C-alpha cells in the first residue's frame, strides 16, 4: 500500500526550492554548464581534449561536468561556449507574471 505524503510542487528552480543564495544565477550557470557538457559529449571529446579547447585543465572540466560551478562565472561559461564554436545571444525582456525565467538557447556550430 502506498502511503500518503505531503508534496510541494517545485518552483522550477531547485536552488530556490532549497533556499540557496543567488538561485537565479545558480540555475543559469547550471543550464549553461549542461549545454557545454552536452557539446563535449556530442563531440566525444575527452576531458583532457575539452580542457585544451577551453583553455582549462582536466579537473576544471570534471568540476563542470559534476556541477561544481562556484569557480566559474557566467561570463567564463559563455567564453567556453564561444570556444566550442557556439554563438551566444542574450535576450532581455520584462518579467511576465512576476516570475523571472532565464531561457538560454544555443546553436550547434
């Protein structure tokens, strides 16, 4: 028998739900890092080769892969996308329904 539990619907930002500092920035960095690692995986690059392309050592690629993003600024993550031959477009528009949402898109080069 399945027991009843009280669940709270997530906000769409796990960092906000966990009451962490700077949840919007953390979510943005996580989305960008995911895009970067998807490209690395798609190109079947080793962490060492990816590091050479991005100008960082293998441990930094490992940190990126594992979501340890405190050592990376958003600007640095954007520079990684550019190094992987991606165009980065930033779109700014007013908030809708009092809820800010960051939508990032990238095009495969």
